[in-house]
C-alpha cells in the first residue's frame, strides 16, 4: 500500500545557487553534499539533484513511497507504464525507480531502507 507522495526531486544545474534559493522556502538543508541537497518540510523531502538533467529529468519528479518497490513497479508496467529508470539503490538501502504514464508524465517510486 503506498504511503503517498512524500519526496519531490528537482533537477538543478547549479546546486549552490539552488540550495540558497530553496533554503529561503525550506530553511537549512538536512542533507548537504555535492551530489544531493535535501530539505525536510513537514513529512516531505524536497531534494535538489545536480545530476538530474543528465539522468533524463526535465522537471521535478514526485516519488510515491511504497513498501515493495519491485511489486509496485511491476504493477505499473503491467498497467501500461513505460520504464524510465530501473530500481536503483541511491544509498543506505533506499531504492528508487520511475516510469512514464501513457501521457508521458513521470511517476517515481521510493522504498525506504
């Protein structure tokens, strides 16, 4: 059962500049590294990914939090979604994957560690 959309990742070209801008809305980052800057806003994670454009992101990607990413991914593929990114460990056992719906809209999946 999905927990809902709890993570949104923005692809950015200049992470330092983006950190400053998003910090005006979200406060100090909870994760701050050259490859990812994350902010906690209530129950949501707002992330800045300086490699997002290179991996095909053209805008923000919302991630549905799920208990079993492989099962959820297969259910979406069986329903006609097109694979965008296979299941990938992004550190600490956290898994992500993404698909596109019939209209080309991205859908992210995230399984917490």
